[in-house]
């Protein structure tokens, strides 16, 4: 009986090695690791946003639409559970990608608006947050590239013969991928050039505090 079991295991091992099973498992684990890094870097960006919004609000509270845009985009991102299973659901993955893209666009608008406020641009806290954000965007781009490469390798194995038969046997399907349409825009890091000295701002009379000028950013998740 033991000899039969050993023979069965040996045959299965040879079958698994030649039919792509091991490659499917290895690339699947690689996808999980690269996806975890993508999520980690997106979370790092989300964690920077509350302080960034508060800092901008301190100098440009009148930019309500832009501030609300960033806050709401962050809230939308936080409402999506980026679990490892999400990569197996194309529709859920598309919603996640779209939400992150909207947040990237909102952050870009926020940093562009900051150009109009020399005092904000010269604030040490804002400059530090902007530097952290830019560094995080670069990490996101790297993590996304690794995920894209991992998924591409896995999907090729899933579609190729004879490993496609093994994939069908074990219910292993193609993984969701970042689309060509949003890849260029989403992976673009928001940049603001602080290298040039800003021109002195013209003196403006102080605006008295009133309910119309007060603004509170909604709490984020």
C-alpha cells in the first residue's frame, strides 16, 4: 500500500511540475505579495491627507471645493476593502482603481491651488507633508509596476497550454489588472515646483471672522 501511495505522489509531482501547477502557485503568491505592497503604499498616502488638508485649510480655508474634493475622495477610497480577493473580482478592482484615481486627481488640484498661497508654500509643515506625499507617490508607482508585472506573468501561464488546463482544473482564473486607460493618469505623481522663490504677495486687508468664513473639513474614515 505504501508503495502505491509513493507511486501516486511521484506521478502527481511529475504531472504538477510539467503542467504548470507549481508556476501557477509561485506567481499567485507573488501577486499577493505585490498587491499587499500596493495597498500599503496607498494607505500611507491616505494617512498623510488629513494633516495635509488641515495645513492647507489654515492658509486657504476659502478653497472649500478643493478641500472637500480631497476629503471626499479619501473617504471613498476608505470605503473599499482592498482585500487579496479583490484582485479576483474585475468589477471590484475597477472600482478600487477608479477611487484611487479620483484621489490622485484631487490631490493634484490641491497642490496646484497651493501655488496661489506663498505663505502656505513657505510653511515648513506643508513642505514636509508635500515631500512625504511625493515620495509616497513614487513608491506607489513602483509597487503598481511590480503588481502589473506579476499579474502579467501569472495571466500568461493561465492562458498558455498545457498550464491552462491545470488552471481550469483548479479553478484558477486570470487576475484583474490596472487598465491601460487609467494607468498613465493614475501613476502620474502630483508635483509642485517649490524651487523658484515666490513673488511677494500684495498686502490685503484682514477679513473679519464670520460664520460665512468658517469651514470645517468633514471627519474622514
